[in-house]
C-alpha cells in the first residue's frame, strides 16, 4: 500500500487551504473528457492516472490565479498541450542542440524529452513535469523540474500523488505561508522536493546553477 493519500483527497485539502488562506488562487472547473482525449491523440502519450484524476477534479488554475504551487500554476489540459507541443517542437528544431543536462540516474539524458508532460508552470519557462519515459519502467509517473535555460533536472517526487500529499501536509504544518502582496514563501514549494530543495531560495523566480543566478 502506498504511504500517501489518494490524489483526489490531497487536492481537495489543497483547494480548501487555498480558499481559506490564499484568496488570490483560483481553480478551473473539471476538464472535459474530449480535451484529455485530444491531448492523447496529438501527443501519442498516455496521461498518467494521477494527472487524469487531478484534471477531472479541477482543470488547473485560471490564468490570473496567484499560483497554488509556491506562485506557480497548475495548468489546464489545453495549456499542458500547448506547453508540451511548443517545447517538443523547438527541441525537434534543434533549439537545445549541444546542450547537456546535469546527469541523473533517474532520468533520460536529454535536455528535453517528449515523454515529459508539463503540468505546473512558472509562466517564465520552467515546468514541473510527469515522466512517462524513464530509464526504468517502474519509475513511470515520477515528477521532475524542467527549466529551458538550465541543466539541472531535479527529481521532485516518485509520483504526483506522493508530491501532492507532501506539499499539502507541509502547508497545514505551516512550512509555507502566503500574503497577498508577495505571494508564497518557498518558491515552487521546492522545500518539499526530493532533490533541488534550495535551488530557488535566494531570488524568487530564479534558479541557482553552479553558484550563479539565471532567469528561470
């Protein structure tokens, strides 16, 4: 049995916390089945069950939402499809040619892999992604951080359900706080990540790579 709650339970708790403590965060109604099917048809990927359940409860956040994930937004299925298509297209056109990611034993050694499904966005080119093409099949559905301009690919969680359970618990434990002027402390809730916990501690919206700052 997994050591974490079902994703629907964690998401309902997260939404309730946001309603009570972060009024700038707003979620969309459930996704339409036809939109999910369209993504599957266009991408050739299978939507992981955790993501499918999340989208059928809330189709991401509104465009003007303050960002439920440490100032980052859950994307709608249409935004997921657009982000996946855009990054995959520029990758095919050799936009990342010659770039080498930091090696990870858990991920394919590519700057971008079309088997990664972006689901949470910084709105500045960084995404939390679900991995549908890991080196080992039992890792399917693990979560990683992808930033276009940077080689770090931290492993965030073993699954979306495990990660959502962790961040919800951390929210209720007071690890993260929100105010209407500055938003959340703890950019992208990375303090709850398996790897890369302190990548964004210094400057919100930026990532540290080899001791230097670069726009994320």
